[in-house]
C-alpha cells in the first residue's frame, strides 16, 4: 500500500501525500521527531527503526499535528495519534475458507453498535450460529471506518482505513471475520467513497487537490476523481478497497451512493475500481455491490455476458413499489410508484429495474435508469427493509408500523423466494420492535446543525407541519436515540416473534433447496410479467433446461375472483387456499419443468 505506515525489514516506512505542504515531520509518541524526505508529486517519506508495530505517530505540518489519513488504527480519537499495525502479525485460521457463490447469497445487514448488547465486533459473534441456522450466507456490516463521536450510523467516516476503536479495532474485526467463516458465513463491508464526514477530516489542510470545485455535492466540494491530482486520490480509494479485501479477508464490499461520486473522466473511477479488484482477486469469490440511484445497468452482472465489474445493485425500485402496495405510502420518492405500483413491482421482479429510462416525477421529470432485462436476476439485491428505508422515516419506524402481518408475510415470501438476491435488516427476521432512527454524536454548532437539518428534512411533510409534531422527532445526537435502536434479543423468544422467525427459516430453506439450483449459471432474466388491478401480479422466469419459476400474487385487501392465472406446476410455496379466486395477500410460487404445460 503506497499510503500510510508499513512495517518493513528496515523499520517502519511512513508515506504521506501532502502536495500543499512545504515540509512534513514525523512525530512519534515514543521517539524524536524525524524530518520526512520530499519526493516528487507532493509525497513525503521516511523509514525509521525506532518505530515498531504499536508505535503511535502523527504528521506535523506547519506546526500542526495531524493523524495519518491512511491510519490502520486510531486507538484514541479521530484527532489523536495513529498507531502502526503489522498486518502479518495476525494469525489467521481460515485457510480452508473459499467463500460462498453469489447465486446462493442471502444478505443480513447490521449496524455493529446497535446489533448486540456490547455494541462491538465481539458482540456479533454469539449470534452467528443463529444467523447460519436462519439461512444467512453473508453479513453486511454498515460502515465501520473511524469517525467522530461515540455512536454513528457510520457514513460520517473520516479515516477510511481504520476500523473503529469503539467496535474493537482491527484485530477484533479480524476475529469476527474468522468466526463468520468458521460458520460458513461471508462478510461484506459497506464503504463510503462519495464524501467524508464533517468532523475529523484534515485533508483540505495539506492536500487541497484531494477535492475539486468542478463538482459540488450535498457535503460541499466533491472528492477529486477527475481533476488535477486525481491519480493519487483514485489510488487512495482503490487501495482502500484492496486493503479491506486482503488484510481482513473480507468477501465483498458494498459501495455507498455511487451516484454521488462526481466524475467526468474518460475512464470512470467506478469502472477502474471494479476492474482493479477483479484483477487482484481472480481466484476467490469477491462480491461487489453498488447503491446507485441512476440505475446504471452497464456496471452490473459480473460473470454474465457483457456484464460490468459489479455483481449487483441495491434495487430501490423493488422496495418502493412493494412499500406502496403493502402500506399505501405516498410521500417523497414513493410518488414515482403511486399510479401503477403493481406494474412497477412486477417489472422490477421480472427485469430488475422498474425505471429503465422513464421520467421521474420525484426528480422533476429527469430520465432515470437504463435497460436491465439483459441482466441475470442475481444482478439485483432486493429488500423490504434496510437501514435507509427505516431510518429515512422521522421516527425510524420499521415496516410493521405501516402495515399488518399478512402484508408483511406476503412481501417476505416474495422477497425470499424470488430469484433476485434477498437482503434482511437486523431483527427483521423476528419482527424486532426497536426502531432504527438516524443517530450520531456531535457537539456544539455541528450538533445544532444536524438537529436543524433533520427537522428541516421533514418540515414539508403534512404530518409535521405543526411545530409541536416536529418536536417529537428524536434528537439525532441524543444517547437515547442511539440506545432506542439497540436490538432486544430477549424478545425474539416471544410467541409472535418465534412464529415470524420460523417463517423466515422455512422460506430460506425452500430457497436453498429449490430456487438456488435454478440460479447457477443463469444469464439474462428471460422473464415475463402481467398485472391485474389493483394488486394481482404474475411473473414467470425461464431458466436452463426448460425450467420455469412462476409467481402468482394478490397484494391487495380485496380478493381477485376468479383467479386471473392458473397455479400450474410443482408448488414450492402457497400462502392460502385459492379455491374460487385469490384471497388478499395471496402468494404462490410454482416450478414448471421441461415438458410440462401451463395455460
């Protein structure tokens, strides 16, 4: 890694890109200051035998001490000294781990601080056996890069190479990855390459070229991926991705909000990033997922004919259409799905994106998306809950606050038995009562700005037009708001929660046994769909060997009489008796083998 501190045979080599600094001094906590040698293109470097693994250090520029932007560990705070880490010192015991194929992926997203009572990496380990029994093959950690404060969603990271000390630091994360691999579970990490957090990032002070005024984002000047000096900036993030995958034996990365990465270069950073990762890891499964509001199909479908470097995208179209059908949601981005939600859902199930170039009312008539029906269904990660879709609500309410158990069961069955990759958010499998509101831990003027921004975000909603109602919105910087999100695992054993947990286990076992075999080697979606107002849906996916998977559903509160489609083939799942028609919240999956007929 060209950045940061590296343990070598001659001692520790320190490197910093500081093109705006005239001179840089290495300040060791247990040694004398050392002048760093200026190298071409704004680099400073020194090698010293007085530093070893564990040594703490800062870089002194114009008399001000800064942490290493590529720090592998911040034992104190984001503004404190960095610590040297020898990545070869950890004795890994997962040599037999070869990863899990993407087509069998079942993803479980969690927030390290809110998932367990201890709120750290070690606290996740006791729950891994239960997740494996549930049918989870991959856990997805929300961002763990070091950021300011005692609690945070993770998207305010400022030191992207440093696993948060509040969670246990580098070795604790490695122990977690080992424990996951021992139970047959892979680990995906959410990383943020579109912005830095508002506190603890000092790159502006000595590397102004790390940012560019050519583009502006909600967080200010954009990170520089296409202006002067962009080569070093690109390398910083490329090596960050390689670092997580190599030094922590991670099984994949989820790239947050890549639509916010401003880049007009001939070779977009995202394309270069994906290609570099694929070139470095040709012999083991590495799963790459993007969150991308642009619905750019060209990035997706790794391994498929003409596929891009990324395996899949979080599919908001599926979620939004399902949410409108199951709860009647109308505000914000749901307006794009209000007119024909069943059509949007059926198209998302059959073709991946619902918006494939159509205009978006929510985006003031802009065209959104590109053709996605050439992609396999595994190029999309579907969900009915995730951190955003829960936390975007003013109170962080989960889906059960907006709809009933029958609707949730129907949505869950479609999520877990459809060919797209399913994602569950922590506690969803047993119907956790805890909300997941937005929380962070800032102080002073920054805390006030976050509070005001959160209130302003919801001021346009009719239910919060009254100031008294807005005052009920949880304070995002309060400890109580963070603590309200902590899962109460003792509740999972209550009768209603046990039923839902058993339901998820049953569906995931059916998926493993009957759906996953269809997906191996699946190419284009080759799917068709039909809709019956108000909520009737028929989707058929064609796979190799003449096999056809069929979904028939009625996602409405009124029955469909008579049933508009037959229930042909081998029944994989059926929620209700369909004699005489399709009752409300009916879901059925059937498999038709080659040679069988369907009407």
